């Protein structure tokens, strides 16, 4: 009887939609899923799910998680997400919000999204000051020593965070970079409690930054909004004065992407 029910469900889903539904289910979950979980969610037989996952993995749309059994977004699916967020309508509205907050605070503002190896700058509005830090759109920066990266790390499940922090040594990019995983975990706990992160010359000497989350409609981190400046103009404590403006802009960005 269960096999008959699975066969009936399988015939109800057009063949050309099955792989799309698998990828949608994984993206919607926000965490790697096992074949059994996908079979239960979509009502498809396990052999069909395994076949679809194998195809998606070979083509780079999905990739296995560290446990070797679960599947998460692969490089091509993540690139689709970036291209989608960069669509003309969204980018026009996004840049208007970024320009407004950059003008209000008078410093460079960045919108960054998480990738496999770090945070990638999706959009950026430069300060008008001649002294500025050059990090163009498309730049990828580390998770562990940037305001945007630490904001993202603070939202991860404990098991995923452990994997990130223990997979390889944390590189010291400046004398202030946190390279001890336990110390970084403590700071991430503080970031979760206060709702924003900071970079006190941890990524680049003489650069300070603060970041706030941009959330999606399910309450998950979609991107980060950050402001950075040379420490000659603003200490990391002084940048805290910009947090209300950044949080208001982050809320507008969330609403834009939910529309």
C-alpha cells in the first residue's frame, strides 16, 4: 500500500519539476537535508530522490554536507541566488536604500551575502571622503574577522558553527584578529545578544566596521548591512552611533525582498 501511494504521488509531479522542487525544499529548509527527509517532504520514492540528488550534485547545483549524507546548496545554486538578488528591480530599490543610509551616516555602506568560503559584497555605496577603503563589489572577505562575517556566523546552528571554526586554523590578518575558536564563540554569543557585530581592525589595520542583519520573511539571515571607516575618522565605539540608521535601512531591505 505505501508503495502504491508513493507511485501515485510521483505521477502527480511532472518529471521536469522534481529536481526544482528538491532544490526548493533544501533552500527553504535553510540547512542540509537527508534523502529521507526530502522523500517525506515531497512524497517521492527514495530511489527517485537519490537519482535527483546525484544529478544535482554532479552538475554543481547541490553538494554533500560534512556528514556525507545530507545535501545543501552547491555553487551553481548559490550563484542563482546571487543573480536573483541582483535583478534590476531589486537592485534599483536596494541601491536607493543604501545611498540614503550612506548619505545619512557619511561613510561607506555594504550589502554582503554569505557564500561557502566567506562573505561576498553584493552592493556598495562609497563615502565621499577622499580617504576610503577599496573593497569593490564581488570582493569576498573572511567570516571570522569581519563585521559582516561574524554577524553571519552568529546565526549558524551550533554543529555548523563548530565545523566552520574547527575545519582549519583561523588566519590572523592583523594583530587584533581573533584566532582562538573559543574566544570567537564568546564574541558570537555577544553578537547574538546585542543584534549587531563589529570589526575593530581585525580584517585590515586601521579599519573599523559594524554590521547588522538583513532578515528574510522566515526570520533567517538573508544578508548583512555594514558600514566601515578608517579609524582616523571613527573608532569602533563611535561607529555604534550609526546603528539606528543601519537597522532602519536593514528593515527596509528586508521588506523590499519580501515584497
